[in-house]
C-alpha cells in the first residue's frame, strides 16, 4: 500500500522539480582531473564524522545541514575553472556519501525536511529523474471506460479489483485485532510468505511512480511491527509526500492536476501487480485512501466519477511503469535484497541512465 505521510488523516504532497544535466566538458580537462583526483583536507575528512554520526542517529536535519555546509566550501583552485559551483563530478571524493542522507528520512516527522533533502540532491545532479514525468497526468483521455482501459493496457477492469488475500472468519478477526484493523500488503506478508514477492512488486510500483512524479519518499516499511513501533499502525508500506496536494488541502481547495497525480501514485501498486502478474490482488488499503480523499472534494465525486478516476489512474500508472519496466525490476530487486532507500533510488537512477 502507499501511505501519504501526512494528510488530514492521510497525507500527501507533490514536489515540482526540474532535472539538471551535467555541463559539457572538454575531454582533455576531464581526463586531467581524473589523473589527479582532488583530495579533501584532513580537517574536512574529520568533519565527515559529524555526518556519519547524524546518519547513525537518524538525525535528518543535522545530516542535511552538514551537506549544505560542505557545499559552501569552494573547490580547489585547479578545479574551479573546470567545474561549475553548482555541479560536482561523481568521482569528487565527498559526493560518495551524499546518497546515504536518504536513509535518515524514514525517522523524520517533518515531511518538508524530507522534501528539502530530495531538492538538495537533485540540485547536485544526483536525482535527474525525480519528478521528470509529473506532467503525464495532463496527457491521455479524461474518460476511461473499461473498453479504453483494455485497449491501452490489455487488462480487463475486473482483473484490477483488490482481493481479500484469502482471509476470512476467525483468522481475519484475529488479524484485525492484532494489527489494529490494517489490511495493507506489508502486514499480510508476515503471515502469508508466498505473497512476499507480490508485495515487493506492489510497493516498488508505488515507490517508482512516486519518484518519477516528484513525490519525496520517506521510506518503504515492509514489517508491520516496525510500522507500529514508529506510530504508523495500519499503514506499513511506501511512505510518500505530496506537497502540492497537501498545500491545496490546507487552503481548502484541490486542483484536478494535484488530485490526478496523487491518484496515480496511489494506484501504482495495483498497476505494478497487473504489469507483472496480469492481475492485482493487493490494493484494498489504497482504494480506501482514494475513497477517503474523494469525500473531501466539493462536491464529492459520484460513484461513476470515482470509477472513471480509478481506471484512468491505473492506466496511466501502468503505462508509466511499462515504459520503465527495468527501473521497476531494479527497485524490486533492491527491496528484496533488503537495501536502504538510498540504494533503492540509486538503482532506479542507474537503470534509467543505462537506457532501460
């Protein structure tokens, strides 16, 4: 399931961001730089211990503050004429640890701080694909009938309806009592291991779509016990933030663009399952969040309008994931290997930069 990390009881936000590109560089100067790699002063190397301490303590504000302070330090004189201040090459020593700041996001309560981390890394050229496809919601038909959905994806609408994962009777009551009423995929995973791979496919769909749509991701929690310990009982899964939607809700209105983008991320788990397995079994919690948001609209959506919005969102998410199928596979593999958020996102960027 996807959990917007704030929300009047659900919470989202979409961050608008622009991908940066590396400046074109003369081959001669580039090779010269690599023959003589820049070394950081001993003082600076000692200062990185502060960053390591912040990461170990999951202190996101402190870690980001340190990275920003390092940005203020000028490049060595012999390199200042080669590299712009706003871009530091990948083989510059101090960049190696920057990815790790994403791993401290999971414990952050301030989602705007999480958004600042993504903005910082993107400004440095680490996240060229973050938010790159946020305008996809403006494309395609507004009315998506079951026929249009099948023509676009090859899927019957009936294949996308979340199932109850075979839970019934006393076992279902026991599960509800123990987990506080949540039925998200990550919780089911603990009790039904055969579904683990499908859970990873589902969550990777949320994660990749949120990333490409420009929603900062706080983390992916696959263990419901950890979720409860963190105070997000019943909401294990992908924790993302949609700034635009959150701001608009706070102001008492909601644009169709913000609503569409949020719905794409919300239905991306179902779309990912459909892409890989040909149908969807999870996503009940995602649909519940969708209905909860729909009732906040004025006037609220009718049942027919909700069905159309759901089909359109699934269709767009499905096509986006299909276009970047290898990036989705990379995310699934990274999650399956137990990698941290920073590694997962780095794998996504690597897959996309390789043309996959």
